[in-house]
C-alpha cells in the first residue's frame, strides 16, 4: 500500500515552481497533494498525482529532473494528539522518518498524512499491526475526486 510520489528538483529562483505546474496543467494532470522544501540553492517539489508515470514523462519533457519515491499515506484522527500517537509508535519501534506532510481528502473526522520512511516495509508492517488505516493509492485517488 505504498504510493508513488514524484520529487521534482527546482532551482531556488523566482518562477521555477510555475514551470512544472504549467506542464502538468497543460497535460490535464491534477495534483492531488504537494509539498515544497527548499534550501538556498534548490527546492524539492514533492507531488502525488493519479497518473504518476505520465506526469513523470511530462515533467521530464519539460526539462525537469524527477525522481520517483515510495511513500505511505495514513489516516489519523483529526483531533489534538492524533498525530502524536502515531509518531509515538514509530519512535518506539526505532523507525527513521525522513519527512512528512499532511492534506485533506473529504473526511471531516480524519486527516491524511504522507510519510517517507527510511525503511518503508518495516513502517508499513508496524502501522498495520497497530491498526492504523494505511491509505492505498486507489482509495486516495477516489477520495480526492469527491
């Protein structure tokens, strides 16, 4: 139940973010969620789209450097401490969390969190053992269409 995420490397200069967004828009590809991280010289635009293979091709044809990364999306209770409880399981298991970001997708009592783990297989097993709802790509794409 891993999801393919595209990481697009961008120069940290004005106007660089719009190029991949325009390329995807022109191809009719909708961005379901994204995150942008930056340093002084470059940024990494992380995006999840339904047709990631086509999006990767479109972005590369637009001159972007793109990597595909497996991430895990989960549902957490949308309440104070909902995320903290999940992070406690992960920390106690000694699983390294590289980064995360959140988004909404149509359920008022739940939030969705995307995680990138150093060892996604171990993380996936732990999350499932703890009864945490891991969101598969089909479920994610269906919910985002609502």
